C-alpha cells in the first residue's frame, strides 16, 4: 500500500520554492560546492546529526578527528563520530533502493556500538519519552515486509522524489527497523534519496537545521503518528530543505571576501587559464576594480600565476 499523506497548499508552495532554488543553484554552478564549503558542510552534518542523538563532540573536535588529531572526549562519542565520518565518506557506494545497502550503511554507522549492527530487529521496541511510551513500533516480525513495501514505494511510485524522500524518512522512523540508530539512519537515507534529485544534497547540511528545530522535528513525527499520515512531517522536512538551499545561496550571494570568491572560482575553472572578464562573468555582483583587486591579492598570496600583461593578462591557479 502507498503510505498515507495529503498534498496541501503548503506542500505545493514549498516544492515550487525548492525547484526554483535548485534552478538558481545550477545557474550559480553550486551543484558541487567548492571543496572547503563541502568539507565544512559535511562536518556540520555529522556534528548536528549526532548532537540530536546526544553526542557531545563539537565541530572543532570532529575536524580534529578528520585530521587525525587526538581528541579528549568520551570514547563512545568518538566512536560514533568516526563511524559517521566513515559512512558519509561512502555515500556514493550505497544503493538507494536496496535494503541490503541500507543494512550495510547501518553496520558501518553502529559498528562496535550495538551487537547487532546491520541487522533488522526481530523483537518489540518502544520509544520512551520520560516514563511514557511515545511510540510503539510495529512487531519485529513485521519489520522486513514493511520495509520491503517502503522500498517498493520508493523505487516504483510516481511521486516526485522530493516527496518520496520525506515520506520515506517518516515511514522509516515509524517502522523503526533497527534496535538503535534509526534517527541518524533515517536522516542519512533521506540524504541518499535527495541526491537522486540533485547532487547538491550530498553536501547540504540539512541536519544542521533539523538540530536547530529539534523539538519541532520530534513534534512533527509525533503529530503525524497521531494523525496516521505523514503530511505534517512532509511539510516540516520540505521547509527544512527549502531553508537549507536558501542558506547555500545566501553564502554565495554574500561572499564579500577575496578568499571566498577565489575559492569558489577555483573549483569552477580548474587548471584552465582565465581572464579578469572570465572571473567577473562568474562573480556578477562585483565591480571591475574589485575583480582586479581579488586577482592581484591572489597572485600576491601565491594562489594564482599571472601570465601576460595589460589587456592580454591571464591567470592560472597554481
């Protein structure tokens, strides 16, 4: 059966807004953001997704772990971070429509954190809120058939992928297919699905905005449970996705420093020679004087090599 939800005016407006922003992302050539921005966003994603689950490590500590610098923190928290770094580094190796691939990702994510990492649960489980059961998941014997149905919907239904990513996220949390790690796996797999819609989502820190609205996230899950459909959760997640894209575009629009503009252009032009006019075509909001100053400083800092003179001047990244 197709998972239940309604198409609301808010959902339609958000889908339209997201589509417009994806078009702007493409025109700004941010489908694959610059290297440093990708790295920063990946670290923010890891830190935010784990903080939602109670991990204590900061962005700075996670950066140190990535750079093989020793960090003083609880060993469980360090292991969670290392596992998450590992699984996000392998996103392109997982198959988004394959349950076995989902289990492989869970095995990496929960390695040495739970005994049954990578295996679907076969026992009953309830999600506690204080001393109350907030959600009683389906019985263990129903997990595999429910997950099969969900993946069939994901692969075969005619819904647009934006919608399916949100529906999948909600239904995954409802099924609660693993003993532990379901929250971070649900967010991870929605990223996997969104990558099918646009490559920009591989490095878009959607989890950072979820963390900032963590209680709203849980409320949307709870209210959707109460209504027996995922409509409210879809609205919430589409709003988060829309905001994440807006933040990415603001980063581009507000890049007022020489360093940021030079870094963005490096990923675009690669090793090719280029002129000041080429640089300005990509940075349409700056004057010719600012462009000249950017390029002059980059040459002075050793980032660029200057070739030729006057009107024949071209540049190349070292």
